[in-house]
């Protein structure tokens, strides 16, 4: 995969040189092409923005240098072109998986009060990281590149690990534990030491469902319980209720 980014702050992308994205870059898992927008300006000050027509606060990114940069990077429109902006679709794990299937992606980092609206004629989609405002699109692009690169073949050591992650199945991931078994009286659930892989799988599925319902009701409302899910919930909740009643009797 080849990822290109049009930005006025290429230095920000040094963050991708570390961890999984950094190793994948060294191993050739993907290519990163950083393009400085100021290289496509024509004035001595390398201006990339100007005051908005009609008045108003802030500055707007100029269309001309953006067009020149896009055309220089992707003259035949082989890339999937993405503008980072607050008006775009909110990014999701499903979108990350779809982007991971592409051969070439071009990100355009918005800044200031936004980008001249005519940019819409030269992009394929606009994406937002969420319902909040950043100073520019660079940090958002870093986050998206990280989420996409780790889905590429061979990047994550155990490919099964990305299948159970939060949002991969429209649910939050089940709770994870490691050593020690008991920390300051907080114990790891006994079922994880049972050796019964089917019971562990059912417990984890139950925890994912309940965690999503409690922490992300917006996701839970979109999720459809399978017949097996309903059976798991019924059996485990009955088991927990019997356990509580037994403890009260003691």
C-alpha cells in the first residue's frame, strides 16, 4: 500500500516511525509519501490560505495550491482521495478495514477555518475523526493510518488478534487480564483458568455484549443479538443469580 499525505506540517508524521507503524514502514508493509503543500505555492511567503469571501473569522485554505499538489501526487486519479474535515463521515473500524483493501490512498489535511469548498470536485470523500475540533487534519490522519496499517497482511504478529478487537464485530472487546492473578484483592475471574475454551469463549462474548450495552449504548442499539447470544446471556445471568443467592445463604 502507498499512502500519500498533503500537509503543511510533514514533521508531525514522525510519530508513525514508532511502534507497529514504524516497523511496518521499515519492512515495506506500506509506503509513506509526505507532500508539503507550501511547495506548490507561487509567492515568496508560500501562502496557503486567505480571508473568506463574504467576511467572517479565520482563514480558508486556497484551492489552487491544493489542486496542484493533488495533481502532482495523483495525476491519473489512482489514489482514493480523502479530505480530513469536520463535515465528513465519522471514521469507524469498518472504514479502516475498507481502506486497508486499497492500493493507494491520498490524505489532504485541512487547517484554519477549513478548505475552499471547490475541493469537493477533486476528492472522493471527506472524513472526520469525531465530533470535536482539532487544529488540523494531521493528527487525525496519523490515527487513521495507524488503524489501517495494523490491518495490512503481516503487520500484526498474530492476525487473529485484530479479529477480536473492539468494533471489529460491532461490539467492544471483552476485558483482558494478565499477571498477577490477585492484585491488591482484585482477582482475575476464575473462568479464565478453567481450561474450558468453550466456556471462556461464551464468557467473553457475554462480557463484550454487556460492556457495549453499558458503555456504548449507541453501538448496542445497532447490534442484533443472535439466538446464541440470547442463550449465552440467559444462561450466564441465571448462573450469576444462583451464585449471589448462594453467597447470601452463606
